[in-house]
C-alpha cells in the first residue's frame, strides 16, 4: 500500500513538473532576450527607441515605431477580414450545412492550415499583389504597387481562417442540443436560436478562437515579409507599404552584425515582439474572464 501511494505521489509531482516546463520557457526566452538587449539599453532609452521613427543603424538610430505600427496595421486588417468570414463559415458548417458538406469541408480547412507560410507568400506575390495594385487601389482612387498592407492583410486573413473556423466549430458543437431544441420549441427561428443561444453560450470559445487567430497573425513572418513591401515608415493607409517587426528580424539577423549595437537592437525587437504578444494574451484572458462572469 505504501509503495502504491509513493508511486501515485511521484507520478503527480512528475506531471506537475512537466506541466510547469512550458511556462518556464517563456520566462527563459524573456531572460535570454533581455540579456542580449542590455548593451543597447545601457546606451539608449527604451522609450526613445520604442517611439522613435528613425531606423538608421549606420548612424546608431534604432527606432521601432514604424515596425510596430506596420505589425499592428497588418494584423488589424487581417482580423477585420478574417473574423466575420470565419465565424459565419463556422456557423453555417455547424448549424446549417448538411452532413456531407461538413465532412467534405473540414479536411479542406485542415489542409489549408497545414500549407507552409512561404507558399502563401508566393501565392500572394503572384495573385494578391497584382490584384490589389491594378484593381482594388485604382477602384478607390489610390495608387499602390500592390506590395502594401492590404495585400499582407488578405494573405494573413486566409492563413488564419482555419484556426478560427476549426476552434469555433468545436465551440458550437459543445453547446447542448437540448438548448437548441428548447429555443425552437418556444417559437424561435433557426437564426434566433443561433444568435441568442449558440453564440451566447459559446462566447468565451469564440473569443479564444479570435485570440488564437490574432496570435498567429501577429507573429507571422515569411508570408507577410513577401507582400507588404518592407519600407520602414509609418503607414497612413492600407495601400501604403510597411515593415512589420517579425520581417525586420528575419531580414536582418545575421547580416551587418559588424555594425555596433545592431545585434542588440534586433534582440530588443524580438523582446518587444514577445512582450506585445504576452500583453495581447493577458488582455484576452481578462476579456474571457469578464465574458464568463456576464454569461453566468
């Protein structure tokens, strides 16, 4: 009996230890990036670099504001395009579509999630960039080469469709069928049942799905790098070129390391990117908790 209890206690502590390891990796990454960034932080103000608009490494200017704004813009465009389409698609597949349509569509959605980002980038260069530059921009009376925020947002939106759709379908499937039948029996239409029962009960899961899509969009590098133009300036419209923070790190790390503080500046950029993602996730957790209290 004592041996069995010892094994049970050992298994419990071992699983607890393994559970804490993923969380520790975040702190290890933060610590490592901070250590690599200390040399530039010792010479320059963090606030000055964070809100500085000049990026001239040869002159010792490292302003991250254009890259942060580029990241925020392209992520916002992607989410505006992706969230409504993804949620409506998930509602249709979960509540309205015949069974054979669901069985045919789900593998396609999963396949879309498995396509490498560089393939999306190449497709964006061949299809989206010319379409934006020659069709969408002239329609709105603007000029664009096509390598702009809108192109990056469209490509990112397509990339995060599977994440939001798949999670949303699972959320809707978890809502009890009895609740739907009760609503219908009281005279509600199908759409009223979806709006007032399914969406209300699945609110937390929907927010989680959107946050997962946001995290994917915010940290995406290769596909965005290939279609946004990579111009280090603060964009003023969706037809302007931009330079997201992940693209800055991917394009420049390993090059020009002979420039003083360049390596440290890129590590600080990675630290800023990680901190922003953490802030988004913590904010999402707060929203989830608040939504849960309201649902109760």
